[in-house]
C-alpha cells in the first residue's frame, strides 16, 4: 500500500512536467493546445532518433531537441495560433486539433506502428532504485522526474516574478492591450511564452520516452493526462500543477491495484469528481492564471448571477 | 415575405431557396428508389454518405450554432453502437435496437450536459474527450463486449445479405432526412432564433434574455441522439463492434473536417462538407496515412484562412441562400443588407 502511494506520488512528478506547458500556454494566451501531447511524443521521437542513429544519449540529445522545440513554439504561435485566435476562441481548438492529426500521422508514416522507448539508451538509470527503510524501493528515474518537475516549476516561478521578460508575459496574460500601452510587445511576449511552453513539452517527451514506451498515437492520452492534471490542480498557481499531477498519479496507481483497467478509469474518474465538486460547490474557474486568481470579470459575473 | 413601408422587405424564402428545397425533395425521392438500379457496392457507399451527412450536421449543430466545439463526440457514436449490441443481445429486433439505442444515448447525454455545459471553450472540448475515454473503458468492462476483441451484431444474420443491405440503406436515408428536417425546423423556430443569436454573440444573446444554457442543452442532446443514430447505423453496416474503432477520436476528426471545409455554422455547409469528404475518401482513402495527413492539414488551412468554409465563401460571393434558416432585410435598390451579419 505504502509502495503504491509512493509510486503514485512520483508518477505525479511526470504529470506535473507534461502539464506545466499546457497550463502555462492557457494562462497566457487562453489557448488549449490540442497538439500538446503529440508535440511531446514528437520530441521523444527526436531523442530516440538521435540515440539510435547517432548514439547520442537522450540527456545530451536534449541540448539539440529543446532549442528545436523552442523554435517550434515560437513559429507555432507567430504563424498559426496568433492568426487563428483572431477568428475567435473556438478556432484555435480546431487548428491545434488538425495539427495534432498531422503530427501523429506524419510520425506514423516516418516511424511505423512499433512502440519505442528511450530506456535502452540511458543505461541502468531506467531500472536502478534506492531502497527506503521498510523495504520499499523508489526508482531513481522517478525521483529524478519529480526533482525536475519541482525545478521546472520553481524556475518558471522565479522567471515570471523576477525577470523583466517574465513580468512582460504576466502583464500580457492579464491584459494584452494595457500591456501594449506600457510598451510591451504582446505578440513577442506570447511567442516567447509559447517557446517556453514547448521547452517544457520537450522535457516531458524525454521523460515519457525514458519511463515508458510510446508510439505515434500516444499524443492523445498524454494530452488528456495533462489536461486532467491541469484541471484538478487548477487552483491558480503553478504549484497547483504539481498537486494536480500527484492527485492524478495517485488515482491511477490506486485504480491499477483494483482492476487491470483501473489505471485509466481511476484517473478519469478523479478528474470528473474534482470537476463536479468544483462546479457545484464553488462555481470557480477551472484552470487559473499563473500566480494569481481570475479577478474582476469573474467576480462581476458571479455578482450578476447571484442577484435575484 | 412580409411587406414593410418604404419598399423594404424582410425575406426568408427566395426563388433560389424554393428551387433548392424542391431539388432536395427530388434528390431524396431519387435516393429512395436508387437501390432498384444500384449494385451492392454503390448501396454500401451511399449508406456511408448518409451517415457522414448525419455526423457533419450534428457536429455543426453543436459547434456551428451552439458554439460548443467538442472533440469527444465519438462517445455518442460508440454508445449508439454499444446499446444496439446490448439490446439486440437481450432479444429486441436488431433494427428496432438501432433506434432504441439512440434514444437511450440521447437520454444519457442529458445528465452529462448538466455539468459539461458549464465548461467553456477548450475545457469543454477536451472534457468531452475525457468522457469518451472513460466511457470506452467502462464499455470494455462489459463481459458481452469481450474487451477490445469486441463482438458482432449476430441477430442481423437472420436476414439475408441483400435485404439487410437495402433495409439499412433506407433506414440511413430516412434517418438522415428526418434529422436534417428536425434541425432545419428547429433552426427556423423560435428556439432557432435563440440559437442563431448565441452563434453570433453569446453575451449579447444573454442580455436580450435568451436562455443560453437551456438552448445549448437542446442542441447537445439532439447532437448526441443524431450521432448515436449514426453509430448504430454504422454498426449495422459493419456488423462487428470493436470498442477501439467506435470510440476513436478519428470520428470527431472526420466531423471537424467536414464542417470546417463545408462551413461552420452554415446549415448547407455541413451537407456540402460531408459530400466533399465522401468524394475525397472515395478517391484518396486508399492512400492510408497520407490521406489522414491531408485531412488534418486541410482542417488547419481552413481554420486559418477560410473559417466560414466553402459555403460561407459561396454565400458571401453570390449572396445565395438555398436552405434559409435566418431572415434578411431587402432594401429597395441594388444594396442588400443581410439580416444576420
């Protein structure tokens, strides 16, 4: 039982890594990127290609893949998302969904249906573990993933709070027009945010490949997990992402103990339960903004709703 | 046509739209007698076309008119098929099971709507996908389905294959005509005015007293029912039920493609999109993965450059309305003001 709980919590570390890019993009651009999971899988394929063809270790490979992901994010925002967001809130959903189909099938065309993994390229790290007092084992990779999640979230927090560029992104997230008045280029800030989000997606892809197997169509499930963790943890702070990831990881690990299909059912069920509870007891927003709650408009709307 | 002062008229039916309605009736009549002349392959293909039209029209009703983009509509497609299997297994006539299953699915969509409709935009879109993924897992738990191995609609075997093919064809044709008719009537009714107001501007619609949630719920349940009919009919033509195939997000991808290309929020657009999709599938479907890449890329291009689709473009260029669901104001003289733009 203790073992299941520990594994569940550590699995949450991976979910936090894959979720932070999704909720970061949503909080800044108000866009949910439906190609999120597919892009993570694409990064995993990139690392796999470097490792299997050129013998580059996945960790070194990240030095190549992450800049490519950042550039992808920039281009994606400047040439696709920005344009489709001008046509209303619904179009980016369709654009990114179409993009996901293109990416998935291109990967299928290129790499075939075989499942791949980065585990063979990272030596003993994929199965090494530490023994805890009481005879439980924790995988070194899982601990590393959790540490990365914490470092990533902490790094984003510091970047958004302490750096001029980070503040520019926050200002754009809050109100792009007013940000423009004080000399912030909202388009640039958004593109930068997308680039940062894609870097985190690249890191998520690396851990996806190292801890498990993936195939060209793994992107859909990864998107769902990231979305679920974002909604569960959506208390309005970056750290909510970690909480959301851990709750999802726990629900899946416990579910798997109950039934062979319980892993997925447990995760989806806890997502719906949280959604249900939040909608009916607080009526609160689902994915909040970075580091601050939705204010103003939401409050006014709530006030209008409660007036008879 | 109502006459107002100064020669301004408000029109709904025009000469071209009366002509269009006549042609639709004629086309339906021709389709109805077509099996007398067509071979087995052609009948199966046309059945698929009718199912595509249903899917496109229902997704368009939800997204184009209700402003609810869902990437989880495959849940209703899968449930329509699943309940058909369940009911037929319980001894109900397989053809009756198709429609009973759709009714059950429509009824199930009502409680789902109570909390899904409180989500907005992308959250609703992916939230529906989660519902679909969970439902897929739960259906897999049913012993009758045997997990991903699946099962088939055995009770259809009592009919010989020729009769079966033609009956399913007629059922698909009748379902398509009925669902399009219901949607057309709904959009032209009082509720339709509310629906189109929501499509154009949700906040403005709320401010003039449109009951947004109730109206969206109506569309949500109608779409669930229609898509379940499509799923049940698809099961009847394919006979085998593998959960993975029916609960696949690919169905939603098809719906999005058809509606985006045809024209989001245009009644005629969804039909046009389904016909185009059918033609493209017929010619390029054998190209496998490149065909799917092409569909995805086309969807991206349309969402970026032609968000109102081909029909939106035709309507704008030629000022043409074949199956009008709105009104428009006609001023004396050459300029025409369009009512809903």
